[in-house]
């Protein structure tokens, strides 16, 4: 990831005990432009915040399309 610098969306459940809560920030060390969101959820984030996650993904994909169009045009 450090070398390629992909567009990256990280969505994390704040209370997920399976993962270290500091992980999202570690992604930014490798991909500084990553979008990181820590939600007020646990391990089952999609069950608890499906609408919020859907909006984040929709915005991320939408902004990716805009950048792709700009690259093709310019």
C-alpha cells in the first residue's frame, strides 16, 4: 500500500474487541490520503450502522468516479 497509494476507505467499529482501536490511524501511515471513519459500533457494524456505512461507501465511490472522469478529461 505504501508503494501504490491506493484510494482507501477504512470503516471501523469503535467497540469491536477483535481489533485494536488504533488500527485505522496506522493505515494513514501507509496511505496518508486514506479516508478513515470510526463508528460508534462494535463487531457487527453493518447491523448497527448500515445506513451510515452505505452513505460513506456511496460518497467514496462517487468521489472516485469524479476523479476518474477528471483524469480521463485532462
